[in-house]
């Protein structure tokens, strides 16, 4: 649940069975988050917010709504680019090296570039659209190699190297980028 506040922009409401009193925090995207008990409504959340407006303003490291809006817009653009590109790039490499995966999920995680689940789903972060192509390809080839090796064993890295001979450099360069938008 979300609502718009003239001062804080989009406000997120989280409900929990265990919460008793409303708590104010900042989401990873910099938005004001109100955590309250199960019966929390937008009406109640607005009332709590108005009663604590001054403390929130002084104590919480919130992003201003304009910054939030810019970030949301950037995320939308990246998600669109990722949708138009990553499925085809993944297919390209999978076909080239004979890998089979069950599905692709585009993720918005803040900390991971990609992952592979035991059910065979490959996740790729939309933030990959911000990094140079060789680094993007490295992440794809890394996740594909996990189809044959579930760990980061020497055999796993040998397979990555076979498909991306400069993987060590790519891996190092990737550290200077952050997956989060
Ligand atoms: Zn890995």
C-alpha cells in the first residue's frame, strides 16, 4: 500500500501481525515507510504521519520527492531496456554454448547482479543495462556456468574462463558499479 504525501512524496505502508505501534523508517529506495499493525489503513497512516511530521523531517535520512521521482523514472527506463535486451542476450550465449535454463527473471535487487535458482531460473539485474557490454556478458556467462556447477569451485571458474577468457578483469571492473538503481 502506498499514498502520496505533499512533503515526503510516495509513502510506503507495511503491515505486520506483530507490530503494535507505528514505526517510521526509510526504504532502500529512500522512501518514507510506515510499519504498523494489521488493521493499518491509509487514513490511519496519514494521521500518524501528520502527528510525527516534525520528528520524521529531523531524524530520517529521506530523499526528497524530486530525487525519488528521478530515480523511479530511471528505473522504468532501465527495466524497459533490460526487457528488450537481456532475454535475447541470454539466449544468444545459451545457444552458443549449449546451455538450457528454464526461465529468466529480471530482478531489481540492490546487491546482486544475477543468480541461478535450483529450479533453473536465471535472474539478471536490470542494473546490468548500466554497465559496459563485456561486464554484462561476464555476468550472463557466470550464471550460465552455474547450470553445470552449483558452487564456485575451480571447475566452475574454468568453465567461465573458457567462455570469457578475461573474466578476472571483468569481475574486478564490475565491483566499481552498483546493481541498485
Ligand atoms: Zn556465482
